[in-house]
């Protein structure tokens, strides 16, 4: 089965009606409303277990919604009931609700945007990753990567009401402009599942994507293009949804993360965040069947860009820098970062919600239930060469937590199955160099025989008060 018509709707999530005014959510075709005081940008912050709330009209950080304790703290306590690892974000078409996914506690949280209150929390399938509301503004589809199904949740009541079987490892759910079709990518299958929303049945499968692991994807505003990113191999599969065929596969860069679309000067442009090179790459795609043309790279204002979204009027792009705890605001006319603001710790996702806080509201100001958890914390990054391995590098990220600090290492072009040891000079130990962590590099690096990556090595200790951050070294054991 194939689509019988071209979707000419202003947003991939269609449009909503708020207070009698047409409201279009992003990504949208030209003609959508400008950025307003009613809009909000949200980031999902994994380490601080928060959602940061930003006012895009002024790029002011209003505060954070705390969904659990910061990493470590009370999380190992048997009485701990909060979420762990704030990760995925979605929203309802009318702008009234957020869908938030915590990947470790497998929790879907629905948040009311007008006052930042929690509407419901639902336990869903293992390793839930991304979720989105259907066009009824109530039902949420949750992709559960540790399973072979998508959970369907009543977001208001807070209960699982159905389940759809998919290929293994469903990662994200997106809906067509008319809301009748859902698209699901996977991290254990090189396929894109196409599901009829009414019958909740898989009606078509696009096979032979560039790689088995596709963590994120996006649909263009006209509903005719889908880009599925393959982080592990630095590639992106370009799909024409008019005839459900693969147009091409792009080499988008090592550790490509999330894609997004914007219509600039009447032409659809695609943006892909690329973590390893600290930039976001831009392509122009004139038609859904066209081979994309590379335009340029935009240097990030921080370290390791990850989640990305666009304003409905296509004037600004937003991406989170995962390792510097910042949000970049980009002007699409100049392709330049025009503002960088501090957000919560280790942000993964970002979304833009138009009309989140109605301009005329007698019950909420939009700042209710906000705090400062995760804000203003120290973070330092050091990219170093690995001693004894000329081609290998390691990015060390040091984060201040409550009572302890977190050390995170991303190792690249390491020797496979080799043990590595990190050391630093202890300032309170007569200047001796001490071991702070060790790890074994076991994950093969695609396309590089005998090489490995270490995507996330974690260690916790009181680092800032005892060690010299500039003395960090990594060597083979």
C-alpha cells in the first residue's frame, strides 16, 4: 500500500486550534506564526533528571522541572521512586502536554505545559526511548527499544491501553501530517515500520536501511521526506515517503545524532547534529526524490550536539550540546549560532512547543512548579590523545553533582579488547598521580579493523576538590 495523495499540511503534526487562533507546531511550512511569548522550548536532561524550560522569545531559562534526583544521589536507595535518565520528549498537537520518557525506569510522564505539573506517570516497556502524542492530544505511542513493541498509553489516565508488535528495538514514533500513519525506526533491525493508526496494524515495511541501528529520525514539514540517522556508522538513510523508497544514503559524520528540517527561502533543508566533530551539517533537498546537496557545517557553541528542533516560522534552529550542558540558538538565514544558554545536565532531546502557555491565562503564569535542579553546575571538557595509541583520542567530561562529581569518557579509535587506565594528579596527595577509572574497550568501531570505541564510561568521585582537571591522562594498562 502507498500514499494516494501528497500531504499539503503546514506541519508534520498538523495544526491545532487554541483560543480560536490557528496554531502550527514545528516543523512547519512557510506561513506559520512567529515566535511568541506563549511558546516554550524544552530540553530533557539525563544526569540532572530534569526538563529545562526556556522562553524562546527572549532565550531566557525559566527553570527546571525535577522528575527525579540527580544521578547517583538517592537513586540506589530501595525506597527511591523518581525517574532515572531523563531522555525523550514529545508533545501534543494543541501544545497543552509534553510526553517525557525516562530510559532507565521505563517511565512515561505527561506534563501540563501551562503550569509544568505532572498529569500522569506510566510504567511502559523496557528501555523506552521516544514517545509522541497522536492527533487526539491524549493517546501517546511509546517506542520501547528493549522489546519488539510500541506501547499505547492513555496519557491522561496514565495506563497502557494497547500494544503494537514491531521489528526488534523500536526507537522512535512519528506521525504523518494527517495523523493516519505512524512511522517507527529501530536499533535492532534495518527497517522502517509503517503503521495504520486506525487499525494499529503494520501495513508496510521499508527494508535495507543503511544500518541495523537507527536511533533517531524526522519527517519534513510536507510529510514527504524521512531521514533516519545511524549513529554507530555515521550515516543517514534518505527516504521518499511519496513512493516509500530509499533515495540514497549519506555519510553524515561520526556519531551523527538527530535530524531536523526547516524550509528556507522556499526550499526544504535538513540539519543533522554530529557529535564527534562538534557541528551540525546542513543539506538542501529540492524534492523528496532528489539527492540532497550539502550546504555547509555550522560549528556548535558547545560540546557534542545531540537533540535538535526548529521554530514553527523556520527562523531559528535549536540544538542541545550534551557535554557542555548548553542550548544553541541558530539563525537559519545566516546559519550562525546567535545565542548559547546554560540548561540542565547532559541534555539529550529538545523540542519547541507553540502556545504552551496561553497569553491569556487566569490560572497559570507558566512559571509554576519550576526549580533550579541541574542549573549552574560546573562542567569541564578535555579532549586528549591516548598515551601509547597515536590514533586514539578520549573526551573527558567532568560534571559537578550533589556531594560527588561524575566523570564521563568517550574513547575513539582505541585498540579492541584493550584495557585503559585514566589517571590525574591529586592536589591533596602531595601531587601524586592516581588512578581514577579503568575500562576495557570492547565495542568494535565500524569500518576500522582492530579498533574500538568506548561510548560512555562513567565514574563517580569527588574530583574537582581533589584533582587537577588539566592533568588528566589515559594510557593502556
